[in-house]
C-alpha cells in the first residue's frame, strides 16, 4: 500500500504541475537557452526525462525541442532525455512493484510481459519502433518483467530513434513545410499505421485463441 501511495503521489504532483504552471512560449525558451548556453541542453534533457515519466505527451516536447534548438542539436538531447525517462521509469516500476504499477497502467503489465520477456532485445526494438503500447506504460511495466536490463536499455536507445527523429524534424522544419517536414510526417504515418496493424493482428490472435 505504501508503494502505491508513493507512486500515485509522484504522478499527481507531476500532473498538477503541468496543469497549474503556465508553459513558457517558444520565444521565451529560446531566450533562456541563449542565456544558459550549452547548459540549457543538459537542463532540457533532464527536464524531458522527468516530465515524460508522467502522462505528459513526449511528442509535444520533442516538437518544441526541434523548434527551439534546431534539428541536429535537439535530436541527441531528446534521445538522451527519452532514454533517461525510459530507464528511470523502468527502475521505479521495479522498486514499487506490480501492485502499484498496475493501478496506474491497468492490465497492460500482462501485455508487456508477454511481449518482452521471451524475445528480449528484439521485442523491445519492435515495441519502441512500432509503439503498440504507450511509451510510459512500457517503461514502468518493463521493470516488472523478466526482461534483462541490458536488452531493455539497448533496445530502447535504438528503437526510439525513428520516432524521435520524426517529431524533432516536425518541430525544426515544420514552419518551412519543405521536404524534411513531409518526410517526417510520412515516417510518423507509416509508424502509426504499422502500430495499428500490429495491434489489430495481436487482438485477432487473442480472439482466435
């Protein structure tokens, strides 16, 4: 029970902060980044990692990073932040236990367990590249499976690259509506369509079984 209370409190504080605190504009963030210099990249990566451990939409933050820092600078920063989030949630889920995580993610723990435990690295790559289960749910639930830490971290680091590239590119090139923007949108469309197909096949297989 204590673990569940801690888990709910962490999420509640993060969500409340996101709802009550006004987010700065892109111009304000750019000004602050210019004042901080290279330190702004480290701060952003840490904030990205912390915020995306909550239900906050990481796609929106990734787009904002592309708009503020530009594509080539934002890309490694967002990847680092996403990996920090994935790793932190993994170990937090492991520490809090199944009961606490299931209260928050629902029955997705069983789905993640079935997806990841047997196939390890390959399964993590697939789930990250074709996100059939939401990012946050995979992160927390993975800590409760038999998945090896090395497979989870390596698979996450590689598998998140296509999605992160697409979202950051939309932020960086969106106003120009040139080829990079449309390539990013097309990549997201393909990833989304593939995710839908995989999810449909999985549900059909469960129904047939």
